[in-house]
């Protein structure tokens, strides 16, 4: 942004108001789940399986969305009460979703998938041969060929009439259960699940507009009051008078994800389905330890990946690979490469001649479509516009890398421009507690409703202090304009700022609420140095 506007609190409020053309929906305005293709059919089948005392198994996924989808299902069935077998595949031994290896472990009459299954063609065949009825609930982009299942509930099917398709796997499962409840004519309050449903929506980076905005807003309120042991632990851990979507995104989601990334997602499932505080606390402690280990593993793999990228020629899409890079962190490492090189990035871990990995995109580049165009090099793939997973023979990596870069040459340069979303230059006098109150009107912030980012241009650096256990964070005192008396304190995490010769700072930053010991202060966090 060359000439960003100078903003006051009043002009900022007007700008933020333009993001929402319609009023927020009420919970009562969430579209009827029966509009989801195959959902009424699936609900009837689940209800009749319960009445006929059939064996029901559930197959989830190892990320936050998959774990929460499974937890909502487990809790719902517990309240009927009806026994179900819930399985979350292990990333390392089972691979993704309802796979042939997972089916070997299951003895059931009916299998329900949550947050996976849309590409499980082989598994559907096995179910058919074994006389198992299969209900797929998913939200990932379908391919041209669909699995042969009894019912497929996915808002992204071209023939699905549900009016809002950008929902996560947990939402699909929750909506389906509302129909099951109706079929069984039982009284289970579906609102009780909103605390963990909100966590899935935020963690799966769903756009916080339309019904997602409503569900997250209401879900965060439920989270503050819920007696669910996992919610009590989350509240105690964050220790604030209100919870924001960013508290969940930065403090809770990585912990939940750490289980599936490094060990087994059943640890996270046990956390969400714990029936008492002690049990939930034990699992949360374990998740914290795994998350610390994840950070270390990720930092080392990121270093190795950057070294790899610097030693190779990359054009439009980075394809980085390494022997025995930890499969559980390749997605985060791909995101780090996107931040560093401003290019879509694919990071692959090679083990015994097989490469598995994750892709992350930038700007308006649809990474899923790019990968799909080159699927003849792959054994499997799936995902969304901004993130995808893939697997291939290690011998094909170079061919795939060349081909995907050729495909990317056809994409306009403007689509590769990162979306910094800088709104303007904020007057120093506008940075006060009243500004925080203005932001409160536009929460929750997240995908499609980003927290406002501002520019500081050529600010005079007064002082730089380091802080933290390892003194690896910076506190930078600046004067935005020479004639001003007011100084601003900016925080730069994980970097020690070296003062440039002209002692000037240009960066983008966000204004955040810092609550400590019931006192609220303003915290200016640097997003990017320029």
C-alpha cells in the first residue's frame, strides 16, 4: 500500500461497518439441515439402526475439526444413550480418513464418517462387499467420481441446495444430528455443543461470515458458561473475562492439533469427551507437552526447509522435500515458507520412497486446483483452495514440481500478491481503550473478517528492549510522527530487532486487548516488517 489513508476512530468504524452488509443472523435463522443433500435420508438410516440395535461405528479425522466432529457425535450418542465405536485414524499408521486399513479394525453394520470420506472410493467398495452401510459426512471439495455410499452429506456437492456451503466437518455432523434428534423424537439441546463447534469453525479457518459468524459468537458465549469439563479447563487456561476467536486460534487449536500431528488424536478426543475435570486436565497437560514438542520439531524442520529452498530454483510454487521430515508438522512448515517467500508452498516428508505432505497457498491462488491439474503424478490428494494434502512416489517429486510450476505460469501475477489487509495509518491519539470497544462490535475476527491491520511508516525508533525467557522478543518504543509527544510501544515476537542506521521503523501491526490480573491494556503486535 503506497498511500494508505490516515484513519481516525470515526472513519475506522465506518470502514469496518462496510464489511457486513446484512445484520447478523440469529441461531433461529440457521437454514434447515434438511436442505443438506442426503441428510434426511442419512438421519432416517441412523435412527432405524438405533431402533434395530445395530452396531454403529464412527470414523473421524486427526485435526481439530475431525476431533470435534467425533466428540459431538460421541456426546450425542452418549445422551441417547446408545453405544458407538469411535475411531480416529492415526496419521502415521492408518493414513487419512476411512481407509482400507481402518476398515480392518471395524466390525459394524453402519459406518458414519465425519470430516472425511468424500474421496474414499476404495473404502466404499470394501463396505459394499462386506454388507456395511456407509454414510459419509464431509465438507472437502468432491472429485468428479464419488464413493458409492448409502448417503453423502456434503454442502460442496454441486447438487446440494444448502444455502451456505463454507461450513466445516463438525457443522455438517451437528446439522445431521439435529435431524437424527427429530427422527428419534428425543430432547437433546443442540445448543450445548456450540462451545466445541465454535472451536472447530475457528481452527478449520472457515470464513467468519453468515452462519459461521453467528455460531462462533454464540459458541464463545456457551464456552464461557458450559460445564463441559474441557470447556472449564479452556476457560481456566485462558483466564479472561471474555474469549475471542484469536484466543482459540492461537492458544487452543495448536494444542488440540498437536495430538494428531505428533502422536494420536485420541488424546484430544479424550479431552473433549472427558466426563470429569481431572480426566480433562490430565489430557490437557499431555496436549501441552505435545505442543511444546511440536514447536521444537516445527522450528528445526522449518530451518531445514528454508535451507532446501535456498539451494534450489523455485519459480511460482515451492516444492520442498526431505528424508524423514516429521510428517505431522509439514503443514505448518508449508505455512512458514509461504510467509517467508510469498509463494504457495508444498512440503513433503519422504520415508521409504514414499512422499506425503501438505500444501498452503497465498493470495488468490487455488492450490487445490493446481494440484488437481497434476494429479497424474500423485497417488492421492484432497483439500481446499488455500490448503491441501497429497501423497506420491518420491521418484515423481521432481516431475511433479516442474509440472505444477508450469501450470502456475498460467496464473496472473496479481493472484500471488499476499493479502496484507492494511486499512491505513492510525492516528496515535486514536490508540486508546475506546478503540478496543469499537473492535468489540466487529468480533469475532478471523477468516473473511480479519482483525484490522495498520501501517506505521518511517516511525522514529526511541528504544528497543528484549524480553522473554530467552530474550528473543522485542519491545520497540517509537514516535509515529516527529512533532508528536506520544510514543507507541510495539511488540515483535520471536525476533530481536536490529536498529537500522536511520533509526526508522516501517511495519504493519494490529491493536489487541491484553488482559492480565483483570486489568485491560492495549497491545500493539507487529505483523510484518517492511
